[in-house]
């Protein structure tokens, strides 16, 4: 059976760049890799075909030969190694799929794990910022061996991977590189492990830290402390610590973005006659004027009295919602006064005193007329 054109196999033009070529091969290899397509009997052949095409076209010496002579360039020794068997699958995986199959060639230090800490804050602490001390149970470098894991500070080359830190696993025609199981990818082994950390290079310890919380943080915001996570094994780099902010519920204020909301209860007489009231803000009281005939639900906006954004520095607003509160536990005299007021309001001109009630009554009448008609 004649071979397909390599450019056709990879679905690229003859003017393809190295970057585009690699991208095309990555896509096909992910699509037809036998581990991903165990039920497709043709996947292995398609994968093998794509590999062969990529090995030729990605080679600066082989590609010009192929462009000039086609497949004949690699037959009969003309172009060196030939056919589907040439090349090393492990080399391709190290170059193309290092991020998918556990890293490329060479030793990669195993970084320590990242940690997360939930910090509970009051609203005032989140708005104005604060510095807090926390304690983190974590893994730290062993003080006795300085994180090396070796009692005498000496290491030897790993006999399994010969210092490379990676070994090649063969599965049929496929070869995949992975971290050496004997040395964990470091390429070195310890003859005399530290008796305190047992060669791990780390110990369990509770570490105290001081964390600065910037002003304006909100629920779910995270602060990253680089290198404050778990220490890596055998002296490798530490992970990071992420401090996640949780703001406790406030008795007065609710936060939405950079705005604050609160309810302001007022008396019936204040709503009817108007009044000037002090309202709380996070940095002191501010007076607001309640105009006469104010209704429940009316809002008053105080500019710049909200939260200053941690990102832009702009301050939000404080929105006060008025709630007319019905008086309770009336004295005899107060009840009589309300009865007199009710009699004066119920004089046949209710629409003048209570327009919302008049509209509501009219609406109810229209509704029932439609239902019963």
C-alpha cells in the first residue's frame, strides 16, 4: 500500500512553520493515542503514521530531502534511517507532550504542595485592612540536615536512572518517560538518611506568620504568599500559601461590590412630618434629611461612604433604605391620639392622604370585575 503524503497526514500546507507543525501533531497524537482510544482498532496505525510524518517534517535535514524526493528519500538508505520504525517515541513525548505525561527530559525538582488558609474577618477589618498573625501546620525543611535528607550531607548518583531523574517505560512500540521511582526524579539517592526526617528532608511543624490584609478585600478574595506553603522534598522549592478571606455577617451593613446597604427605621410621625436623623457609617455618623411624607422603601444615597476598592481605589456608596416602624406598647393617651388621627384621615378623602391605598383598592375592584364577568 502506498504511503500518504506526510503533509496530508498532518493536515498542513507545505509552507507550514515549525510551531504550526508541532501544534498539528499534538492535536492528532491526542486524538489517536491508543491509551485514549482503546476501542478503536485503527487508532494505533493512525498514531504511528502521524508520528512518522512529524519526525520527517520536523527535522531540518530530512524535510528538504522529502520535499525534493518524497518517500523515496528514505528508501534504500538514501536518507539514513527509514520507515515507521525510525526515531524515538520517548524523545517526541519529551518534546511535545512533556506537560501531559509528567514533564520533559531532565530532572525537575518536585515543588512543595500549596496550602490554603481560611481567614475570618469582621466587615470593618476587611474594609480598612488589618495585619493578623496566623499559625499554619505544615511541612518545613528539616533543621538537622538542612532539608537534604542526608545525615552526612552526601548523596550518590541514582543507579536506576543514572542521575537523569527519569526512566523510560516501554509498552509495545510506545516509550514514555516518567520520574524515576527509585529517586523520585532527583537523580540522587541518600546512603545515610537523616534519622530525624528519615531521609525526607522535611518535618511536621506549626509555623507562625504575619499576614497583611489590604483594605477593601471581599468574600472569596485570595492573598498569595509565595514560598510559604509546604517545603519540597530533599530541599526542593516550597509551595505557596493562599489566604482566602471570609467576611462575617454584619449587624447593620450588607455589602454588594463596593456599596454598602443598611435599613434606617423611622417613626410614623417622622415619616409624615420629616426629620433629620443621624445614620451610622463605618467611619462615624452622618446626618440625613428625611423629607415629609416619606414612604417605606425610599432610599438615600451617601456618596463615597461605601468601601474603597482594593483594585481601583474608588470608594462605593452607602445606600440607606427607610423603613417606617409601627409603634408598639402604646399608652392610653397615645392610643387616643392615634384614634383621633385615624378619624381625621377617614373623612371621605382617603386618596388625598393615602394615594397608594386608593390605587390598591381600585386595582382590587378591577381584578374582581374581570374575574366575575
